[in-house]
C-alpha cells in the first residue's frame, strides 16, 4: 500500500488529541504518525492483500482463543509507541499481563504500549525499504518479535531485539516459542 507523509510542523504540531479527532473525522482513511510528528496517510489494501491479512489475523485469533495468553489486534488498531509514533501493524499481539496494566481509558484510545509481536504483510505497492524501516522502529520501541512477509519474493524477515534480521526464503511455517508459545503460522498459503 502506498503511503504519503505530510509534515505539518511549520503550521501546527499534531497532538494525540488532534490525531484522534482527525481519525474520527475521516473513518475511511488510515493514518499513522511518525516519531517526528509527520502524518502518514496509508492507502487501503487491495482485495488480495486484505484477504491474506484477514486470514493471518484469524490464525492468531484461533491460537489466542485456545491459549488465552494475550490479546490480538488487527490493522485498524493504532498503538502509541515509546518514541511517540502512532503505528498500526497488520497483526499485533500483547501478553495479558502487559495489557492488563493499562487503564481502561488507555485501552479505549491509542494504547500507549508496544505490542510484544507485530506482523506486516507487504502489499504489491509497498516499498521494501519503508517496510524494513518500520520493522526496525517497532524493535527499537520494545517489540519483542516482528515478522515482515514479502509475497513478491516469498520471503519472511524475522526481527528480534539485539539480533541481526533473519531472512527466510519460502518458509513453510513460522514460529517463536519464546514470544508466541505453541503458535505455528503456515505461510505456504500466502505464497
């Protein structure tokens, strides 16, 4: 999905409340905010990518219903990361203990918490360098595990704190017992 970044710093600083008002006033538009305060307008996904995103999210929901270890979020959820960026991964998951530490009001707005896990599925129009930078931002802001799936070249990039990015070509499955105990994602279906 193509994203457009607009810098309003010369005119106004976009606060969390401004951002929330903007999102409410434009419910059909997906916005993110960078750590620099830039507004990112993200184009909607095409049908194929949307379908794959839905399938991926369903796999996490089914696993989470069975394990009851945390909370799963879809791409419409915007998280306020420690660096003040507001980001919406395609799939996110947070351990129950961490989610339950938040106040009800924090849960109802843009949760001020980095997910334990994020997944981004590249759309045909995405730039790999932009997606990789976003994944690095997640890891730099306390995300424990990130998966970037690139359907163009059938690759999965695995991001972990203090480790080099691991690139897998055409993996059949992805898993990580430390962060996602018992979860195995069959990625063959999206290649």
